[in-house]
C-alpha cells in the first residue's frame, strides 16, 4: 500500500509544481481600477476589519493644491490607491511622483490616475503619496486595496471625505483652509472671530 502512494506521489509531483496562485508582484493590473480587486487567483479578500487607515493631511482641498496621503498600519507589500467621488468608480486627480517601490497605474484614461506597488518590497507608514485634486465641487475620498502579502489583503480601505475649500474670505489665506484638525493657525483665526463677535 505504501508503495502505491509513493508511486502516485512521484507521478503527481510534476503537476503539483505547476499549480500556482497568480499574483501581480509588479503592480495591480488595469482591470483592477474599478473594483479594486487585485486579481490574486484563488485568493479572497479578508473579511475582518482592515488594520489600515488611509489618512490625508487636510479635510478640504483646493483644485491644484497638493494633498499628502499616507496608509497607516502594519507594513504592507502591495497597494492600489485612487481618489474617487461618491457614487463613481472613476479615478480622479493626478498622483505626483510615486514614492519608492511604487509606480503609476493608468486608470480612467489617466496615466497618473492611481498608484500601485512596483515590487513586493516592504512599504509602511513612511511611504507618503502626493495627489493633486481636479477642479470639482464634489467631495473626494481616497480608496485603497492593501496587501500585507499575496494571500492576505483588504479591499476598500477608505479615507474620510475631503470637501472643496470655500473661497478665501474673512482675511484668511486659502492655504490655511483645510488644514487637518489641530492646525494652530486655523484655530487662532476661529478664536479671533469668536472673540470679535462677542466684543
């Protein structure tokens, strides 16, 4: 009986070497632009809450004014990152010079519409992305697929919404609008306005 199992193993061994899970070590395919699925054949996304957060350095944007985006959490190897508006799967805006170990991915006809990994080197909290918003009045959010490894990834990791900054007014420079909470200049300006109103 043992000899029979050994013979079967010897016969099947060449075929077992051919069974592989397809992955994309040099970046997501363009087919992933809309649904954010990395196309890792035979591997499903994680159903647990993602250990990642997509953070922007501001809560409001101005057309043409760069926004810094970071994926915070454990180290990761694969990524697909896009900017979108609610109810639409088109990639918006333009990503600027991609950080090390990443590259642009053409999405929605835009050669710089998304950023993906260029290799499986480790990326982490120090990997910083820069994005330029288009001229739109609609809110924007960032959407990511993040892969810790080939068989462990999370879909639709989403940032908070960014809203278009209002036109400069009240003597505030437009560069101060949209600074993330805790921005001292914005806080000082609001305090000044409140004090002025009460006096």
